[in-house]
């Protein structure tokens, strides 16, 4: 029965390979992709329920029991992210079906997106560090292709920078894996945690952990985010929405998993460094968000701010802080996809990404304007929307832990988020209408439906916090108490 655990990764791969042979049939590809992602989301929902009722699930590939074989492990944290990623991908694909040009649809866009989500889901579910590297590479190779689908020089320039940085970080990942295996003789995550707990986190292991921190920080955009604004603002808008919602979250997930399960024995070193990096990321992202007049750059820097805010929870590392980060990760995946899709629609209607070229959009497109307003409030953490509970829990944990600097920067970053998006709302939706009602470009039929679904999700998550609480609490409990994960994976073996 546990074989179902591989389907969130295997199903997108199988369908993606099939779609390669249907390259010229854009709409057929779109509907098949949507069906595949709907099935993946349904399977993920079932897995989440099964984990909640039966506990952590393990799947051993080839019948090789840990720590000798490759395995997938489903706990509440991993499956929550798999479920959210699958839903967001399905919504973005529905937006692509309505708005994307036929040329892009026939350039292997849909199979590449499915390979991307396969890498993302595999990264969340794997219980082996080397397999994490493999899934990272599947995701990154797909993102390289998606980043270059288009015809602009800027895309090529940003793609070269993005590929170069990720090749270097992947090399460091392999080096860290080699040293880790040489030090403890295993790469199974649960076995690693058990071995490190036995021998203690020696200076060598702490050094290896810092290398992993650098690698995953590059992937997540934590402090080392100089590649992110250009890479996330240059591709087609659907690609930007997928990148903003999913890619940084894989790096964040890796940081939470590794530094709560394996390298948590020297928090005065590792978690202090994470806290400093999170603080600097909040500062840099906030300044970037208010410095640009380009809508896509503003959205990209808001991604950076969210990364810093989420990692504040890991730096504090109390149950409340971890739970707050999990809530905020789920919220941010929804809200960032919504923000990028709305901005893409605004750019399509006005023909520019500069605020100076837009004014009075509210008069002609009121539904678009109020959708943006909801997204702005959600990202700023205004109740009762989805961003509120995560901010409250992390802020409360920072007070209890005495982390007043991180608390102040977190709260200030929320003000900067609100200001940066309020500036967009004021300049682009209010003021004198540049285009008359007769001359306005019509919205493509149904183009706002995916955005409205995301608006509904951010409201539903905010109002449904209590119903989500058992799953988030269980996920935080597993992260705070590594023995829960270790016993689930190795308990029957030891």
C-alpha cells in the first residue's frame, strides 16, 4: 500500500514523457497536464490523511531496508508541501492554458513543468541525502529549460547567471556529501541523524553543516539571493509564478530538514548563522522591494523577504516558531503565485511592467484591482488572511526566545511589503485612467479564474487555520523532535 508514496513524483514524470510526443498539440498537453496535477493533488491529500491517522510512512525501493537502500519518507511536513505544490502547479497550468501563446505551448513547456514538479515533490519526499541531490538536479534542469523558453536577450543573460550559480552550488553539494559520507558512513537522513547523535557534532561535522547551509541558502535565496530578482522577473509570467511559489521552498525545506534532524546539536553556531543570514536577507529584500518601479522586480524582492522571514522560525527553533514557519510557507506558496499571475495580467493589459505606464486600472478592471488588494493584505499579514497566523506565531516565539532584533526586522519587513505593494496599488489602479473604456484591451475570457481561485485559497487558509492546526502541529512536532522521524524510519530495523 505504501507504493502510492512514489506517485507524486512518478506520475508527473510518466505524463511528461508522454507529452513530449504531443508537442504540436498545445491544448491537449494542457488538459492532460491539468488532469495529472489534479490526480497528484488528490493522491497527496490522501497521503496527508494517512500520515495523520497512521503516522509517518516509509517506502523502501527494491525492498532494501534502510539504511542500505533509497527510500521515500512521508511525514506531515513533507506531504503538506507536496499537496500545496501540486495544487499551485495545477492552478498555474490552468492560467497557462488560458493566457500562454501557442508558440510557448509547443516548446515543451508542459512536459518541462511536469518534470519540474516531479523534482520538487521528490525533494520533499526523499529520505536520502544523495537522492535529495538527484531530485534537486531534476528540478534545476527543468528550471533551466523554463527560464530560456522565450525570445529575449535578458532571459538568456539571466539564464547564464542562474545556471552558472547552480552548477557551482551543486558541486559544493556533492563535495559536502562526500565528506559527510566519509565522516559517518551513511547518507540516509534518519541514519545520519542517529550517527551524528551518537558521535556528537564534531568540528568536522559542524564545518560540513556550514557547507550545506551555503548550498541550501543559494537554492533558497537566503542572503545569497543576488541571482534571484533577475532570474524570477525575466521568464514568461507563468514560469515566474511557478519559480516564486515553488523553487525557493525546496531550498527552505532542505534547510529545515537538515538543521532540525541532523545538524541541531550546535545551535549556537549553525542556528546563529541562520539567524544572521535571515536578518540580512530581510534587510536586503525590503530595500530592494521599495527601490524598483518595475512590477516584476518588486514581486521578486518580495520573494526574498519571505525567505528571510520563514528562516527566522528555524533560527529560533521552538515548536511555535517552527509551526509559524510551516504556516507561512504554505501561505507564501499561494500568495506568491497569486502576486505574479496578477502582475502578469496587469503587464499584458498595459503593455509595460513599469508603474509609470499604468494608471486607473481599477476603473476598467475592478475585479483585477480588488484581487490585487487581497493579495497585498495577505502578504502583509493582515487578518484574517493566510499570512497572519504565521507572522503571529513567529513573532510570539521571537518574544519568548528573547530574539528582539529578529522580531523587529520581521515586523519592519511586513511594513516594507505593505508599502511596496500599496505603492503599486495606488499608482497602477487609482489615479486618472490612461486608457478609455472604449480603448481598453479586453481581459481574455476566464483569465482571472485561476487568480480568483488563489484569492479564495488565501482567504480559506486564513479562516481555516483551526482545521489545518493538527497537520501543522504534527509537522512541527516531527521537526522539533528528531527521534520521531528516526524511530519511524529505523525503529523496526534497530
